[in-house]
C-alpha cells in the first residue's frame, strides 16, 4: 500500500503515523497505572508534588506522527462519489454479518478487501488502520464512524487526527482514574480504547529513571517512535517515589535535545526569536500554534478540554499562575474552534537551549497548593524564578483558577506491587482491596477527596485490569 499511496499519505499528513503504528511497544502495565493515579480529570494534567505536566498535542504529533492541522474527524462527506464509497463499506459489513459472524472483525475486513482488486481497497485499508490503531472503538472490529475519515484521507484531505487521539487518551486516563477510586457499585472489566501506548512512551521520553537503557538508534527518515520498537521497559520497584521525586530529572523538552538522525522541529531555534502568525506561516510553526492554544479537543466519542498554559515549561516558557478557560463543549460544532484563524499575533520562540523556570506568583501559589503534604513541600518546584511569563501561550484565560486539592497523606501501596490476573473486574479489585483497608490516592480537587478509606482502592490493585493490546 505504501508504494502506491505514499504521496497521498504525505498530502494527508498520515505517512509518519502509519509507519509509527507498525512498531511494537511492549507495555509496562504498572507504569501506566502509576501515572493514572496522578491524573486530574478537571485539568487533564498529571499532578506531581513538584508541579503539573501532561501529554500535549506536541507529544501526539512527535511520538504518534498525527497531524495537528486539518479538518475535524467529524467532517461530513460532501460529494456523491464519497457517499457511494461509504455505502459500499456498509454493504460490505452487512455481507460479513450475513456470513454468520457476530461482529465485523479486522481480520474479516482485511480478508474481504485486501488484495481483492476492489477499487476501494485504499479506503478499506485506511478504515482498518483507523479502527485498529487510531480512533479505536474496539481494537478487533471495524467501526462505521471511521468510514468518512478514511474516505477523506484517501483523497489527500488533511484531517486533524492529533486532537482526536489526544481527546481519547484524556478520556481513557479519566476512566482509569475513576476505576482506581471507584465505588462498590462499579462492576465491569475496563478496556481502554485509545492509543494508550503513547502514555508509556511519553513517560519514557521525560522521566530519566523510567527510560529504557538502550533506545534504538533512529535511522534516516524514521519517525521518533522507532526509538522504542521492541524495547524492554525498566522494572521500577517504587514507582511512586520515582514520580514524586522527579523534579530534577524530568525532561521538560526532550524533543529539543540533539538525537542522531532526528530532525529537530524549527520551533526549537538555536537562538530565541519572534515570528508573525499569519497566512504565510509554514505547517510546522502553525502546528506549534495549535499546540499552544487552549481549546476543545473534538474526538469521535468525546470532547476534552486542552489547557497547555498549565504546562508552559513543556514549551520552554516560564510557568505563570494558570488561569481558567471557559469551556465551549456544548456540541461538536461549537467546540470546534480549534481551527479558528489567528492573525497579526507575534509568537515568541525561546531558544532550545533555555531552561524555563516559574514566576514568583506561581511559586507562592504552588507552595500553598501542596502545603498539606509534608513530602510535597520538601520536593517543591524549582527555587529559581523566571523573568518571562507564559503569556505567549495562546489562551482565552482571564481569571486565576483554584489550586488542585491535596488530601492528607495516607498509607499507600506501590504501583509496582504485582497481581496475577490479566484482567480483573472492578468488583474483584474491591475484594482484593479488603486486604489493604488503609489505601488512599491523591485526588485533584476537594470534591474528589476520599470520603472514607473503605470505599476506594489504590492503583496497584488495578495493575492489569485494562487491555493495552
């Protein structure tokens, strides 16, 4: 398929994403669970004692190869010809159902369309790729919802897959966090539907103690994901300690570092500079603009809040006091202000060599936020304060937000404690929890603080209660 359609893939901005999906990322289940424990669904960030961090659109672009530019994944089909292709796919699904199967699996789909000489073979392949690796509804079945996206992409139309993918990751992190602290009424096996391996690779890129010892060298023209193909992850005995004490070892901008055969994006200049945002801005810099602007991420099944100004240091800016951003998520049409044109604005690009800091206001605010945790005070944010603030980040922010809540420290299990089952229901996890009545978990707001120890369980119990295959 690549030899025939690579030009269209480049035009649609998916060539690197397709190549990246061919790599094998070996999961480290307890690592992902440990990060989910730190997740705050209100801000879509990880809350550590030393500050906030999160997976941003930049991470999804660089690690997954997904485009931050283009139309919404919900863009309808316009022409009669495109609608006819969609009808052919629906008919193909019906034929597979009529053969006696209960679902249209990816294997049956491939068998029907691949190497069949069918004129819609390319669109069928993209529908398979989207269902299996990108906009995942069920990893083993073909989803009707991806047909229109596949048809657009096959014609070289650029679709903004990055915000849709990131929205699904945010949603799954929130679901996993909810399961970790779920009540006794919950009784289900949790299956995550997003490309969740990106969470693990994000952690490998940024936390030096979690990084595998020998990443693969990147060969010419290979995407960055090639570094982690078939790499064995590091076993960490005390994951919570690593995460809570990572202040000095956390890489805020790993993609600005020199790596053999890695093309450093042009928004990481050697010397600081200003650029004018306008119609002549190239795609790479325009993608950065999308990464910096607070917005709504529209996916197939969710709309998630994107707040990059809370993690300004990940973009090289000094972290200022975060501000609240009004949500526009009533429906997908009002939420899709993501593509709103920005003109006549100058954007500051810090040098890739600069080390961002925090403003005095932020330092004071953060210390107040974590004052309830003795160990959080000891691992406070960097003591230096910056001179530039994060106002360069494109945001509709205007009022200081409330600091994230931190409940009293409790006795907790380590996220690396092993369990034997590959998949446990939440009710099974609760039974397991009875052996550890004193478990607690850090929450992100007063409304989510533990009401009683007996109603919640900590992340290690759920170590393998999800499916990352």
